[in-house]
C-alpha cells in the first residue's frame, strides 16, 4: 500500500488522558488527520498502568470515538511507552570491513549494530529501541550513512532504550482486552520529537521536553542523532495537587483554575488581579488574588525544571544545545513557562506544537497532542524505510538471478 493510502492509528496512554489519533500520511512532511478520540485515564499514574480494567475501558472509549469520526474500524495501533521502568544508555560496537573491496555494505551495518547492542540487559528489562547515533569508518567520525565508504574498521554508536517487562506485559494486556493489536511500540519522547522537531534542529543540537500530567519525557539530539533520553516522574499533576492544597479545593477545581489562570512568573502578572474559585460542597464561590496561584505554581515548576536541568547536565551535551530546549505536551501550556525554563536552563526555550498537519488538524494542533501525532509520523517513516529495504532486496535478488542465468 502506498504511504498516501496507508492509515495509521496512534494510541497515546497519558496519565490524564487516553488519546487516539487516526492519520493518513500524505508525504514525508504532511499527515492528514481523519479521526480523534479522547477519554480520561483513571488507570495510569506517572506514565505506568496501575489498573488494567480502567485502562482498557479508557482505550475502548477513545477508540470508539475515533472510529465514529473516521468511519473506519480500528484494529492496529502504534502505542507509546514511557514511565519509570524505561532506561536508556549509549553503547559502541566495532567490526572489521571484511569484503575484498573494503567497502561498507548493508550487512556490515547490520553486524556493527548487533555488536553495539550486545550489552547486558537486566532480566526484567526488554530492548525497545536500538537507535543509531553515528558511525565512524577508520579515522572518519560523525558519519550518518557510511554505506559505500571504504575502510577496514567500522564503528557504530547507538542509543539503546529498554523498558520493564512487567510494564510492557500490562500494556499488551490492555490493548488485547480492548480488541486491538500493537503495530509497534515507540518511546514517548522519540514520538514527541518527531512531531515538533525538524531535521535541521536535530543537527543543530536540541532537547525536547514533553511535560505531561504525570511525567516529563526528555530527549536530546546532537549532530542529528539521539545523544540522551530520560523520564522524570513529575508533571502537571504535581502542580495541580499543590494548588488543591493551597486553595483548599478539589483536584478537579484546581486543574480548572490552573488551566484558566495559571502562570509561572510573578513578575509578569498584575498584583491586583483576582480570580474566582468555583463553589464546591455547598460553599460559595470566592475570589483570590491571581498571585496566590503563582506563589504555588512557580516554585513547583522551577523544582521540576531543576530536575530536568540535572538530566541535561548528566547527558554531558548541554553545551552542545545550540537549538535550546523545545517544550511541548499539555503541561507546557502554562503561561510564562518559557521565561521560567530559560531562567533555570540558561538556554533558549520555545514552545512547539505538532506541525505538517491537514484534515482535522485543528483538533490535534496543540502541544498536548505531540506524542499522539508523533507516533503516526514515526510509524510512517519506519514503514517507508522497511518498504525501501524490501525494494532493494528485490533488486539485488533480480541481479543475482540474472547473473546466475548468464553464467550457467
């Protein structure tokens, strides 16, 4: 099936919302959105499934809404993976280029990637991704595609991502119980970066921080390759929880107030501005100064950003981030968040939303849909690569058959 005809369905299991997006890739740069569905996630906490039944129900409800909108039955989904069980590290592999001409071929790439991923994986973890970062041929480094180059030694540096077996099994159970099958699993931060980053920004050196309700997903690109990724188990819900306590109101009311009036910078608001806290449990509505909200929100967001900054420092690549930090995810919608992040990171910070969309694009053109849209873009790119690989194999097969016929 051509990419323009292929329909891809993404399933983003977030701590606050379960999102389903149905998309048709039109080209490398454009995706037509033909359906969406959302339902509250009551079975997920900090990116991890804690209740199979509740999570399954959320999936079924979100899928049903998307099916109704796009007029098609959904059978396969591309799903995100995140949470505290996710681990990531860089690894290197080295092989000799053994063919007579000393030219790097596809089998050499396969061998060096296999050598690089020959690391000890804990028994309770499973490899999710082996992502090529860069190659070296003899003394030539920072090579993206070494095929056709001449040398005697091929080296690859890869970024290996693993996830907990228990978490993956729980994910599989929920998807199967909802009557679906997995097409592929994708690291959340990898999907988000596909939705909001250009190849130029990846080459420049850029970090993407997806701020969700329960967690923050961080991924760092340097010279076009993934240099670091991490999951920080704090997010927008922590801010909401603090507001609920500070304003003596329910979590639901605190979330509503945060979305409407929240701000991350005391310096940017009018100190006399008041906001109304809706009535709860028979108590009347009341007015509070907006700065009371900021006094709660700013310290908590600063604390989260300081944890992210520690991860950026740990990556050893912070000084290479000429493209700065890109914020996305629902938690990035807070006003004043860029200036607070810049103050903590000491880097350029911008907020981004999914790009290159058509069709029902207005439904998903918000930072909170970065992962869901990115899952479609990643799966489309993966499918294109597989088809090209198959085409090459068929071409080689024809050449071999013709050579045999000519030399009998």
